[in-house]
């Protein structure tokens, strides 16, 4: 029988403690374009590697789509942790890469991986890059609710980010993350969270005949940074008030967190977003000695007037540089290599943090910022706990198997993927073994101690 179901009656006797991420896996295609080759093709040496902070960009040809990305990530999770699909009561998907405008990819995952278990709640959450966070919060709420039947929840998020030739093209990418959600997690959601939702057309997809989004780059950057300001200020207020069953904290600053994970369309925007956290601390205490000097120019200036101010950006980037290296850089190893995975991007960063810090996360507090154009954003807190088991890192695949392509070759192969969606089309590209090029696939190994 189902162990999770048998445990339901006792589990419901009290609120499930420390609900969060029990285990996780990520997947990205083996096909990728080095940003240096894209710079050569576009005649702009350093613009993408230095200017955007990206090293490479994964892409899909006609052998893969968003469904296969998610199937790979989820299959790895189920297999590596010997998870019985009948012990899963909720499966929620986050994506903006829609195979069908009505049908959820969740049913595809159920059909191929769940061995006859159809009693599974959840569908697809959609709001640009925010859908994965919505899926996570929905699943956590289910485990914490009176409707929970004692089984695990699964969250799968992933996207294929592709743009027309132009300034947005180097910010593409592809990948997926699968997470197991339940109580007594080694990465538990803890404390209040703050959300910012507003109407803004910074990135949207009004046409059904193309994968390309309509993007206003400057507006999108401003919307992202404004969302950082709003969420950071809101989270501070709630933490100081002691909301969400926590003790009030008299002083909440960036130093209240050991690590920071931020949504990463490209690494340079993460750096700018992190600098806004420092700016938020400045707004709360402009007379603090650490803000003496150039920062005083912006004392009393409304935050909205500093979002796009290049001088303010440089000032707070300089003030945040040391903090960024210690708190944020440990989480950027995957996203700089695979590119923007939309809904999965910030969770790729979270798994990179786990991979680079391991057991050092125990007792540490992580600030996670998720943003989706349109726009919705949330800042939340995660706390590392003793997983009662080894932090296991899978062997991954040999990096020599990676397939490097020029942007022209990548564009041709991606075009075949689009054409392959037509009825009766057959794939033309070769099947390649999936691999992780930089970091090994990461597990948060709690389940081994509870089987």
C-alpha cells in the first residue's frame, strides 16, 4: 500500500513542520552555443560574456521540447530517490512554453511516469518566469492545508527561451527542474514572504504563430528592479512585525541572510538586482557609516527615480560588490552556462547554491527572489536544515560529450524543432545523451534516511 496514505491520519494531527524541498534534480540539453561564438557572429566581442555575464546558452533541436525536458528532470528525481509515484498526491507544473494552449503538460508527465496513479492534484501555473514559484507555493500550501492526505507533492518547472536575432537573443536558454515537496525538508520555507504584482507590458507573447516574445528590454529591466525594491521592502516590514508565525526582528538587512538566489535572465541583471537590496538597506538607514560618501547623493530621492539612474546603479553596485561575491556568486554556476530557463532559472540557482555549499547550508538563511514579467514577483525565505543524510551529488555526464554549435547551426536546429511540431513531422537531428556541463546533478538527500 501507499506509505504516505497510511501516515495521513497521524500527519494531520498537527500542522506538518518545516515544509519545503526534500529533493531536487535539474536537466538541460547537451546542445549549446558558447557566448564567445555568438559574440563573433554578431561582431561584439565581450558584450555577452562581460556585458551580460553569460558563458553559454543551451538550446533544443527537434529531438527535444519542453515536455521532454520536464520528463528528464522528473524521471531522474523519481529514479534517484526510488520515489513510488503512488506516494505522490500533487503534481504542479510551472512553464510559459506551452505545447497546447488548453492542456497541461502535467498530464504528459502522469502518462509516462506515474504507473497508473491518476489521483494527483495540480495543473500548470502560468505567468512568464513566475510560474515555477506559483507552483511551488501552491504545493507547499497543499501540504500545510487540511486537504493534505499525507503524500508528497512534486513541482516541475522548465522552459525553452528563444529569441529572434537581436539584442535579446543571447539571453536564451533551456532547462528544467523537478522538486519533491513535503515536511521536515532540508530546505524549508520559513517566515513571511512578500509579493509585488502590477500591470506592465515588458515581455509578452500575444501571437500564437511564433515562439518569440515581444520584449521591451529597458522596461523589463526597470520592472525587475522595481519588483526587487517592492518585495524587499515588503519582506522587511513583515519580518519586523513577526508575521507568519515568526518572532519579530528589530533590524532586517542583507546581513540577515547568508545567501541570496535571484531570478537570472542574465547574470548582470542579477548583479543589478542584488545592488538594489543594498539600496533598500540604504533607504532604511541612510546615515549608517557604511553609506557615507557618494551614496548620500540619493538620500531622500524617491526609489522610482533611482531605478534607471546609471550613477545610482554604479554607486550601489560598488557598495554591494563584496557582499555579492559571498552571498550571491555561489548560486550562479548553472545559469551562466545554460542560460535563461525562465520558470526554472531561480531554482537552477538554488540548486547551484546547494551544490557549492553542501552541508554548510545547515542553519543558514537563504533569500530567494522570483520575478515573472507582466509582472509578478515574490521574495521568500528558505532555511537549511540537517537532512539526516549525505548531501549527494550525482556523477553527471562527461563534459566531452557536449555538442558545441555556432549560432547559425543552433538557429537551423531550433527551426527544425518548430517545424517538427506540425502533424506527421519526423525529427531529423541525432539523439544526444543529456549531460550537465559544469555542476553535477544535485540531490538534497533526505529521503534515504526515511525510506
